[in-house]
């Protein structure tokens, strides 16, 4: 081979960026996720500032998970039946309006009449919070801000429109790039998300100390930008469903995942690792009550950003490296190391060691994300991608939101240190259980060798041995 010619055998780490549609989607989705990450931090800090209650932060997770449970599967059907671009644009427009209402409710909260409905809602919230709060802290919590129930309600609607649009956003990349570029596109999309998860919490923590409304206003602008930017993006032709096969229903995605044991194992690992090891609700409590920082908003943002900084570092390494030769084995060990990093963070009283442990938790988590997303997108035929993506996001969303709910309530009852330590140890135990009960994960071939399952949904992929 001529020394001046590029070595075509080496992977091109930027091959997905040759597609204009992918570049536009990646940029606009990056802006949206940046605003959403900052918003999630700001709402948690605002609720903590108004209530001084760990349980009140946990309630945010409960609010977010309710629409997820009831709407995510129908949303997957929508993503398969209708233009995914239009679904994304409509939901992002609704998200923009809700963020504007959040700006108004927060900025004018002193002028909101404290009428019976709002008083009754606050009384119900306080009663629930007191049930989960240790007796020594009961006198310090307060639920007397008239805007608090409104903020919870707007967050509920925010979660609803996000759930409706999520399968379309997750399933649009395979029709933006050729199949040969899909793994690379998914890796960079994951990297972009992780970068927003680094920048968003830090920005959210810094700006929240000055103004919550500025963060909500920025989220409104970024949501509108994503809605507009998708107009005119060209999609690759979608491979039609074989008309001889039965018409898939809303549960077809769940059936597909259940039959594809490597996918089931990867999703199960991610579900329980985040459900048990997730620390989102605990960061403000660690910064305020464990480390006793006066500017706890900033340090809570740093704690939330550290895992994502590790994740994007790993994502860049993965993009420039050859595919994992044994991704299933790599996945299992990465989740074990994730759990160990959580335990180190939980027990550390040195902020540098704590941030380093969180950084490595993100490094390990990114391996799980890359393997799981690639398995789901590469194995799934296009006519099922919306349904399968919705089930995948049900697992992801439930783990994130229920983790926040679990963390807040467990911290209110037993303290944040116990809540974090318990989660890390249980995560390691889950890996052992999955490795023994779903051994097909160990047989996963290199990710670039996986092909879609084109026969009847539910049959075993030809890439894997039947278990």
C-alpha cells in the first residue's frame, strides 16, 4: 500500500459526521440535553431550598416515573407508525411552553395566592415527607411555598412530553446514517449526551445560586431550537416490514427483548446498576450535610458532572479504538467496577477522592451504555425500533427516576451515606446474579459483527447461541 494513502483498515472515528442530517440532529439534541441537565439540577436545588427536605427531592423522581410507566410503550408505537421528526418537533414545542410557565411560576412565586388547593397540596406533600423523615429533622422541613405544587405539576407535564418524544429521538439515528456508520454515530451521540451531563450540572449548580429562572428560560430556548432544527432533515429509506409477518402490537418490543437474551442481560444490568447505584438525589445532600460546603449548589453540580466527565472520556477512547472483542465480559466487569466506585464515594470524606471515584463510575457506566445501545439498535429491525427503544427507555427511565425516589427517601430515613453504600454493594450483587442467570451475555461477538434480526419478532438472533 502507498504510504501516502489512508489505511482503510483502520476505523475512522468521525465517519458518522459525513452525514449532514446526523450533524444537525447531534448539535440541536446537544443543546436540548444541556438545558435539560441544568434544569434537573435546578429543580432539585430549588425544591431543597424551599423545603429543606430530602424526601421532597425524592418526590421529583416519583413524579417523573409515573408518565414513563403508562406512556412509554404507546410512545414506541407512535415512533414506528409516524414521522419521527414531527413527533420530536411537537414534543419539543410543548417542552418549550412548559419551561416558560416554569419561569413564570418561579419568578412570581411571592405573588401567587395561597388558596385552598395549593394549601391542600402542600399539606399532602408535607404529610408524605414527614412519614419518611427522621424525627430529628422534622422541625426543619417546611412546605409553605404556594408555587411548590405548581412546580411539581409542571415537572410532571415536562416528564410526560419527554416520554412521548423519547422513543422517536432514540430511534431516529438509524435512519440518519448508513448501517455501517451506526455504531460510530451511537458512540458520538452518547459522547455528546455525556458532555451535556458534564457541563449541564455545573452550569445548573452555578447559575442556580443566582437565578433558577435563567436556567428554565435557557431550557425553553434550547427546546425550541431542537423543534425547529429537525425540519427538513433527510431520512434514509426505512426497510419495510415483511407483510407476511403479524402486525406488531405495543408489546412486540418487550417480546423481542425477552427473546434476545444478550439484550435482556445488558438492559437488566443497566436497570439495576442505576436503580441501586444512582446518586443523583444524594449529591445536594452530600454537598450540604456530609461535606458541609457553604456553596453546596456548586459542589452538588460538580458531583453530578464528575461521572459524565468520566463517561465522555471513555466514549472518546471507545470511538478511537477497535470494537470490544468480548463486549459481554467487558460489560459485566464494568458494572462491577461501577458498583465499587459508588462504595468508595459513599465512604469517602475527601472531596478529591469522592470526585475521582465518581469520575471512574462514569468511565465504567459508558461501557455499559455503548454495549447496550449498540446491541439494541443493531439487532432490532427498523419497523420495531420505536417499540424496542421505548422498552429500553422504560428501563432507563425507571432506573433513573426510581433511583432518585429511592435515594431521597432512603436518605431521609437512614442518611445519605447509608443510601449510597447500600446501592453500590447491591449493584455488585446484581452483576453476579445476571452473569449466572443470563449466560448468553458472555457470548456476544464484536459489536461491528452484529446484524439485525429480520425474521419473526421474538426468534433468536443468528449471532448468538440459543439459551
